[in-house]
C-alpha cells in the first residue's frame, strides 16, 4: 500500500469517525452523564465494538447485511431501541454528589454499553466490507493491506472517541452542583435518544 493511498484512507476514516452519529452521541452522552472517569471504558468499549464489527464484516455477515433488508432492519432497530433505553435511563437518573464520585464502579457497565452500540451499528458493519476494498491494490497481497487499514481505522476510532469523551467529561467535571448534574443527565439522555433516532433512520445503501 502506497503512502498516498494510506493517507487517503486515514482521511476518509477520520471523516466517518468524527462526523456526529450514534457512536459519537453515545460517547458524549455517557461522558456528560458520568464524567471524566468514563473515558477509558467508553474508548475501550468503542474499540472492542469496532473490532467485533470488523470481524463480523470480514466473516461474511457484512455482505449479508448489505443485501438483506430484513437483517439490516433487525440490526438497526435493536441498536436504536437500546440507545433510546439508555437515553431514558440517563434522563431519569437522580443526580447527587456521591454518584459523581463512584463512576469507577460503573466502568464495566459503560464499557458494555459502548461495545454493544458500536458492534450493532449496521452501517458500520457494511462500511468495512464495502469501503476497505476500494483502497486495496489487487496487484499486491490483500491481507497485509487489510491489516494496515484495520489498525489505522481502529486508531482513528480511538482518537475520535477519546476526543469527544475527554471534552464532554471535562465539561461535566467543572460543574459539580446537583442542579447542573440533573441538567447534564437530561442533556445526555436527550443525546442518546437522538442517537437512537439517527440509527432508526439509517437506510440500507444500494
């Protein structure tokens, strides 16, 4: 893979990962809800979800999703419903100062939620199988090129999740009153519900 092709791939991946969508809304919503301590479980959850989605795509399910409207819709509505559930849960969470200091206890739950949402995003699964081949030089071995692109995409995904998570967590950590925590819970809940709405409107390309 030439350096020019690799740079083009990285730029395209950055446009995809940094553009607000279900995963970005999830990361920002959860960071506003739980603070800076949620950064690591969120980022590792998104990374693990991307690895799962990538593996599913390369295993052939991505092609099936791309051709089956029923399967695509099933993935879409499961992911959308889960996001709305998380949003409603955040919306009705009672704020208090003790909760703010015990985020570490919830890290496993935050990790799981980020993983599920990222892995279930049908557009993400289809992206890997439809997008990667565009940058492969058929005159060279495909596997090394796929590994380079896979690792590069994961690095961009981690960078994106870290950026949004740190920014939102930093904002939350600067305002520790119960009143503002309630407001942040409402904002984060609304963002997660919005992410569910965005996911519900996804259409199968082609």
